[in-house]
C-alpha cells in the first residue's frame, strides 16, 4: 500500500527538478552574420561563403573555430534582398503597420556542420540570460533558406518536429514536395519535377535520342536526374552513361571527364549545382574538351561567374532552363549604397571586430551583377509571404494596427502560409500549391557571343506549366547558336534513323536506341521512319521495290501480246493453214484412188476436227473469264473426241475391209459410210454429255491463285470439278488407246492403201504426248500450265496430221504414178 504514495512523490521531485533546469548551449555560441531586432524575427540561412578552413586538431587544446572564405556573390545578394524586403515592410503602413520585423541571417559556408549549428542557433537563440528556462517557444517565426536542396532537407527535418515553417527561394528538389515528410516546408520556386520533364521534352524536340548525363551527388541532382531518366525512357531517349559526383571528389570528376571523352553522345544533360558545374568546367577546360552541346538547369545555366572567355570554348552554345528574371524596383540602388550605410554591421565607426566581414568589403564596389541575378525575386516573395501570413495572424486592421502581445505558434504560421494569396510589386502572383511549391515558369536561355565579343545569356523560348500542355513549351530554333558557334543543330544518336522500307533490330546488350536497320521481307512494308515492325501487305497486294508501299500484285496469265503467246498463236494458225491446204489438196484429188480409199468422208471429217483442235488452243490464250474457262475445256474435250473418233472409224474400216475379202463375209454392209458417221457422232455425243454434266454441276471458273507465287497473282481457270476434267481427259485417252490397239492389230494387213501403220504411229505419238503432259501439267507453275496444255494440243494435232496425211500428200504431189488403182491393189506384206 505504501508503494503508490512513494511513486507519486518520486514523480513530483523529478518534475520540480526539470522545471528548475537552466537552458545552456553546448560549445561555442553561433552568432548571425547579419541581424536586426524586431517584434517579429525572420531567420535565414545562406551560403555567403563557399570555402571552409578547418583548424588543426592536435588534441592538446581546444581547437579554433573553422573559418569561411571565398564570397558567394549570388547568396550575398539574396541576403541583401531579404533585408531590403524587410525594410520595405517596416516602412509599409498597410502591412504589419505597427509591428517591426527583424532578421537573423546566418552564413552556412556551404557546410552541413555549419548549417546544423546555424539551425540550432536560430531555433534557440544565440545565448541565454541567467535564469532563463526552456519554454519550448521558438524565437523566430519562420526561416528562409537554404539555397541548396540537400541542406534544405536537413533544415526541414530538424525544424519539422517543432512546426517551424521553412521557406526556400532556391531549393528545387522534388523530394521536398512530400508533405508527409516535410509538412512545414514551402518554396517560392517550382519543384524540379517540371524542369526535369521539360529537359526531356527539349531533348526529344531536337531529335536527340542518345545523350550523356551527369548530376550532383546530392538530393538536388539525384532526384532531378531520376525524373529526367524516367521521362526520357518514356519518350524513347537513351542515356549512354549517367555519372554523379560532388565538388569535393576530384577523382570522380576526372572519371566523369574520361567518360565524356570516351562517349559517343554529343549532348550532355548536366543536372548540377553551380559548385559542381564549376569543378567539372575546370577539368573540361584542362582537357580541352569542346564541341559538346550542354543542356543545363537553373542552378548554373545563368551563373555569370561561369561565363568567361575560357569557359565559353567548352560551354558556348549551352541551352538550358532559367528562372524568370524580375527586377525589384529600388533594390539596385539599395544594394549599391543604403545597405552598406544602414544594414552592414561593420563600418569605420563600429565598435565590433570586423575581421569576419573583411572579405565582404570587396563586394561593396562591385554591382555589375545586380541586374543579372535571377533568384532575388524569390527571396523577396518569401519574405512577403511570411509578412502576409503574420499580418492575418496578428489581426491587423488598417489604421488600428496589429494586436501586440499575441503569442504566435509556428504551426499557426504554417497554416497561414497555406492560405496566402497576394501580388508583389514585381507583378508576380504569390500562392502555394498543395505541395508547398510554386508554378513552374522558366526561360530557355542560350549561351551566345555577340558581334562585339561580349558573352550573353540570350532568351530563346519559355516553359510555363500554368498553360495547357500543348502551349507550355515554346522555342525559337532560329535564334539558337549551337556548340562551337554553329548554326546547324548537332546530331546525337546511337544509330541513324531507319528509313521507310526497313525496321529496327535491337543490338544485343545495348540500349534500345542502338539498333540495326533490317530491310523488310518480301511482301512486307514499313511506311514510316524508325519502324519497329514491318507490316504484311493484304492478300492481293505486294511490297514495292523500296518496301515502303503495298501495290497491287501483277496479274499473270498467258496473253496474246507476250512472246510465248505469239509463238503458240503462230503454230496454232500454222496448223489451221496446213490442215486447210491438205483439205484443199484432197478435195482437188477427191476422185483419185488414194483419196477415195479408206472412206474419204472420214478423211475430210478428220481434217475438219483437226482444224477445230488447232483453233481450240486459241481459247487457252488471253485473260480467263467465266465463258472462256468453260469454252476452253469443253471445246478441247469435244474436238479431240471428234478427231479420235474419226481415226477410230478409219481404223475399224481398215479391219472391216480386210474381213470383207474373206469368202462369205458381208461385214461391210454393217459398217458402211453411214454407220461410220453414226459411230463418230455417238462417240462425240458421249463426250458432249460428259461436258454438259461437268458444266452444269461444277463448271470451270476464273480463279486468282495466290498460293504458288507470293509476289504475283496467277489468273487461271480453276477446273471446278476435277472429276469432270479427268473424265473428259480419260474418255479421250480411252478412245486413243482403243484406236491404238486396233491399229496395231491391223498393221500386218497387206496392200499399199493400208492406213493402219500410219494410224499406229499417229496414236503412238498422241499417247506419248498426253502421257507426258500429265506430270508436266501438274508441276508447271502459272501460265506455263496453260502453255503446256496448248503444246500438248498442238503436238498431238500435228502428230495426227503429219502421220496420217503426209504419206498421201507425198504420193499425190511427188509420186502421182503411184496414185492408181492398180498400185493400190498390189498386195504387200508389212514388216512393221
């Protein structure tokens, strides 16, 4: 039971001891470089010096404080601008009318150690009077700074738990847009998110697909480069190499320079702070590396300290994004005189040690840069943003003034800053978006040399994120002077563009921008530059010679105008003419024994059918149509059956004639001229019936054959029914074989007028031609199929004509003495 009272007593004693604890600073007191008391105090951190000299650590005595040197004119102007804005506010009767605004400006010397020390001094005050106790109340209402993103991250993380608002005029790292990690951070400049994407857009705009990349190895460079590389990848831009370094790493800087020398890209994206760019520029100048097209960022692209005649050999023609340059009315005059008279703590009459201000006197008489500084308006806007937020918190009302004695918590200032919305005298509208940032507005500047030799940052365009996407980026290419002072835009590609008719093929192990151009395959095209794939042409189309356009495939068929067609027509007509001459000769000698022998009617019918056979070959030449396809096959089938039927009739006549010479035989009365004609008609009608069935059921039709040749269309007559075609051909073959067999049997019969031997030879040739025709017909492509069929028709027709009629014509014309009945009746025995 006694444990509980003792526990309460212990807690009471501990609480009493904590309340009596005095606040003490550890280490040496850190004093601001520039300061002024006021009812409201705004803190600031600037890199007014850039080099830190560390003391020797002998560990025998307390080391001296580090010293700073090398004035950073840019940040010194920022500090002057802040003081100028505060002086304006103190004189303004409508903004914080009865409230005086003071400031504590610390120099971080570009050191994170100094930055942390200065931050703690701002939060706690430089010293505590005896008896003061830790109240938890910050002595400042807001901090302006830092100017570098990495130091700003440290500052924001340190002040974040205490809700002290931090407003940076120049820290652009996208990482600071995270409201979860940096809820009390604001900036009057835009995030690098827009700048990084704008750089990728400008690289793509100029057709550079192969770039090198270097960045500062800090939050500013790493985050900015990461966004650029992501956007570049989306836009099809390849990064040959990406290297990072800090100004304190000379070995890495040399490696970067070596990589730039070895690389093939002619465009370098330099996402560097001014300090890293200066270090890189020194090495590039030493190595005399020129002709590179640099793409810069706002941190260095308009740094006057970098633009010298020596550096221009390396950076001349550089292109980059700069913040808008706005002139603050009255500041130039203030920076020249009033600041040194009123705000600078060290003067001849001052009673303080001026050693720490000694190097700043050098700047007193240098004012050429004032009008060129681009970041001054951002500090100016930051100071006014704090003033407007405090104006609303202190309930300031016109003539009545502000309520004094109100305790303003830092969190209140943070919330008030989220609501500020005003316009400063530069014409800029000030407000903060949901990330605590401002709208991105950049000028596109180009390093140029004027005719008088002076070096200038010339504006050649702009980027404004507040405009619609298609209007944000505007650039005047004609006004740009490129690297080495050339007027022609440099090329930076890993592989040249693939022209239409080719496709890109990635090179193994290399970025996608490195590729070979492979010609499209036959039947495929690409009609645009840098095509990834070739497109297949539609069925009736084929690629042209350049492979960049699909054209109609040429249609192939055996025509009357080509050489092969002309030759076949000639032989066809020659056959018709020859047959007509034989017919005329036979008609003129129709009463002679050699013509009258073996049924002259069948001879004339055979000559007529041969004429039709020669003529039917013409139907196979020319563009196939529905009618021509049906005509060519049916005409062929019917005329050849008529022809073979006549030959078969003549063969039967020979056999019957010799049978009739036997005693008691009257066979000829059953196979006279009438019966012979009827048999020919019967055989022919059978073929007509087959053809009618074929045409009725599945007739031949014109067909575009695109399977045999890919590059052209074979216009042919499709058989329709293959059974019908082979039935027609088979019937002809059957009659030919039957005729051959009968003629072969009759070859040994006596007498000079025996036609059996001639018919045997003719049928032998006929069968040989058509047996050879079948495999050749099947294997011949396109129009050659038709040519083979015509050749078979002509060859077999000429075979019949020559074998049957040539011997008789020979006797009629050259041996008329043998054209007698007596000679015909002489019995001879054939030895065939």
